[in-house]
């Protein structure tokens, strides 16, 4: 499993996950939307810490790149 996520990609995912968690804790999100977004936030946190996004592989995306620049292999 080759790392394919750069620093900014991981930071953005972590911030989004924290915002979702805050909305869940505050009770703003409820029902099905809350469950779906909680799962999405968990996936964002996991992929942030392992620096690998499985969805990027078939799409040929690598945000780690040299010097932190995004790279898309077509």
C-alpha cells in the first residue's frame, strides 16, 4: 500500500471530520444524515492517519507527489 495523500489533503480531511463530529455532538445532524456523515468522518480519519485513499487508486490520483503538488496519472 503506497501512500498517495499529501499533507494538505490529510489536513483538509481531518478538518472536515472534526466539523462533522462537532455537528453530531451539538445535535445539529440527526437521523440518516447523521449516520452517513459519521461513517464518512470515520473514513476520513482512518485515511488521514494511514495516508492512503483507496478511491484514488482507480482514479490515478496522487496528492502526495513530489514537493506536495497534486498529480493525476491518466
